[in-house]
C-alpha cells in the first residue's frame, strides 16, 4: 500500500509514538500544581517547549501550544488584529492561503474589517512587490504561508517579511507544511504550525508571537499558556509533538534529497506516460515531497477511487469531487487546470519502489476513468459562423471534453461557443486553451448559464 497524502496528515513518527507512550505515565498531572506529580508534568512541558522553540528558532517564552494548527492560526490572526486595532483594521492575505487563514479573514471582514487578497502567478507564488503595494497606513497584519499545501510551492517569506518590517507591519507565517523541513527564514513576527503535518500526534499546534508584537488574546482565557491558549495542556501529545519535530529535523536534509529525487521522477514521467496532463506548482522552489498534476477529461473523484483500489492514497484539489463542487481556491487563483487533479505528497521514508509502482498504475487508472466517462453525444449547431456546444446541466469535465471533440470542426480562426452552467468551466476552459494552444476569447452572458468563447488557432 502507498500512503501518498502526508500533506494532509503524516503518519505518526516512531519517535512520537515512543515519547507519547513514555510520557503517559509521567505527564498526566496538572503542571500548575506544586506537588511532585505536578512538578514532573511541568518538567515535561517545559522541556517540550524548549525543544520546539529551538526547532522554530524563537525564545521558549514566545511559544505556546494550542489544540490544533487551525486554532493557532485563528488565535494568532485575531490576537494581532485586536492588539493593533488603533493602527487600523486592514488585513492582507495571499489568495492561496490555507482555509484556516481565509476563514479568519472572512470573520474579520464580517466584523467590519477590510481584507486585501494578493494574487499569485501560475506557479502559485506571490511577489514581494505585490505585498508592498497592498500595504496601507491602516494595515494591522499581513499573512503568508511558508509553502503551499496543495502544490508545494515555497513562498518568498524572507522578502515579504522585509517589506512588512520596513512598513512596521507584523507578518504571520503559516508554517504548517514546511516546519518539519527547517526553520522559516526572515523577520517574521508570528508563526503557526501543526504537529500532525510533521509526524506528531493530531491535536497539537504551535503559536509563536515574537516579543514586541502587540497581541491581545481574544475570547475567554485562563492562566495556561500565557493566557493565549485556554484549557488543560495535553502534555503527552505535546511531548510527542516536540520529540517528533526534533527527530524529523535530524533526518530532514538527507530525506529532502531523496524525496526530491522521487518527486522529480513523478514530475518528469507523468506527462510522458499519461497524455493531456498539466504538472502544476513551481518546479524548483517547492517542498521536497509534494508533486501535483491535473489530467484533462477525467473526473477527479473517480480517479482517486481508482488509485485507492490500486493501493494508493492521494488527494485532489479537483472540482469534480462529491464533497465540493467548486474548484480548489488554490488552483483557481493559479489559473491552472482543476479537473482530474492529483496531489502526491510523500511521507518520510517512502520507498522508491512504491513510487515506481504508482507510475506503473497511474496510466491505466487514468485511461480507465476516461473510458468509463466516455464522450457524450455533443449537441452542436452553427450560428453566424460560430459553432455552439450546449453543455448546460453537465458537470466537469464534460464541457471540456465536448469542446475538445468539436474544435477540429471549425476552421483556423473560427469560434466555438460553449454553453455551460458548471462553475468549474470558468477555470477549466481557459486552462484547456492554455494547454492546447488555442485562444480563449472570454465569456459572455447567456440565456442560461455562461457562454465561453474559444478561437481555433491551430
């Protein structure tokens, strides 16, 4: 079996398992108490905090443990915005942030604040100049992930942090995906992480607030974790989280080289063995273990099921899934193909033979889905020298399949007008044109749905 979804949650590291079991006997008592059981628990908690702070590159008294990475993000965003309320209520985020950051931004906007989303390029990266342009006198906080969770693209955190520092604006970095690989460079102000991303237990997050950053914890608080994370600390899980972070860091340099070679193998061979595939994300500035690609004319959910039956667990940002019928906000912001999307994220220790077997299985899985999906009978008519394709009521990837089948029926320079009411068509038709060398003219209102105009170039 090949578990290739460590970007969602990494398998529990053996060191984490050992630390968790060992600390269950010593870390159950209240660390705030002065009797010996409490003192033992406090020693474990303090040691874990020191180890985590060393890995992050901060002071131990700047780091608190939260109940999850999401809670760390929400607490960090809300706390800085509240602490800097006198400056203003403007928040900057990138368009490809994790949903936890975007949800916090939505809540801020619903409460009367303002939010600016910084666009990304086709590789999923922001530009430091775009952050500089977004800064305003009333900007209270800027947020930027260290690396993207869907395509692995690393962001220019140090450059953005320098821009923010010059403007006197704190930068919050969501480092959930990258923290296991190394510390985040640059003059960031707030940092968050999540233990289950690096092989620690779930239910443990990190929130780091640098000294000098104005921060006002929101909601009811107590005396625990400097008042920034209320509730009884899960000391065994915290100890396991810190131990596993230290362990993966010790292996990171060597493992990064090995996993990068394996993902390079996938990036290079998938387009050769599977036709009509787009590999997305930055080819160089990316995390070692993540590679993402999208397959034309494929239902993403069906492909994931086929791969699961073949023994491979992968993820998808495709619009064609039962849980969400809208494209991934990351792929949408990048302007790349969303249909048939597959994210492979290799955990530490993935054998090379598992990757080879995946590359052997993938072409048949894609071909099987395409064959099962077929190409429905396309209703086409010619109106004023424009070929009209009626894809109303049909979901991704049918509109693109129907477009591909008829593009050859119009002369070079001719137009195809695709009628569709599936939201994914707004992303997938332009992406198809980019891949196939055709001209995407634009969209226009239609009596039903939307009309997408494509000009045949070759």
